[in-house]
C-alpha cells in the first residue's frame, strides 16, 4: 500500500509526525510538501495529492491544513475523489466502510499526533463494504466534473 501525503503550513508539523509513523510501520509514502511552516496555499497541495490518487501513483491520500476544511473543499471538487475530514477513529472507519473515502483529511490545528495516528490507522485498516453504499457513491460520481 502506498500513501500520498501533503499539507499546508498549518498542517506541516502533523504531516512530519505522520511520516515518522509511516516509517515505523513500513508504510510506503510520497510526501508532496509543504516543506516548512512558511505560509502556502492549501489548494496547491490538495491538487498534488488528488492528481496522484487519480493517476494511480498511490492507493490513499492524506491531506492536512489548519481546520481540514480547505483541503476537503479543494479535494472534493475532483471526480473520483472522496475526501473525508475525520476527527475520531470511528469517523475514519465509517468514511472507509460506507463512503469508500480515498483521502483522509486531518485538522492540523486541532489534532495531536497520537489521535492522528489512531484516526489514520482506523482509516487504513477498514475496507469498503460495498452493497447499498456502492449505489450512493455512483450517484456522487454523477455530480463530479
Ligand atoms: C491557513 O491559515 C488556514 O486557512 C488553512 O490551513 C486551512 O485551515 C483552511 O481551511
């Protein structure tokens, strides 16, 4: 499994913490930046992870900004992307099980590394259930551009 990860300045520290988690757990990842806490624009970094997921260079994405809202808004504009802002492990589990989310979005200003690791683990460990949820996701795809 390969993960594409990116953040803006407000998510930078949490991103670096999650990279250490990937390394400890032998999870392959690609870091699309940002590389410091210097101010940047979150849509630019959302787009890098979105492009990677859409062209198959990674299986799942992780995006982090201050609230998680900007990254969610940016990523969910693209067809085939289902980005889920999750504050708790159970939300991440349901985002995978019911929504087949392919990008996990985290709020860098409101989440510490320990909770972020739990949320990410729940996301990565859960499979999409399919069935009635498949029909709903097809309807989402009809709205995408
Ligand atoms: C940057 O200050 C902040 O606006 C951004 O990280 C994010 O929270 C936007 O939704």
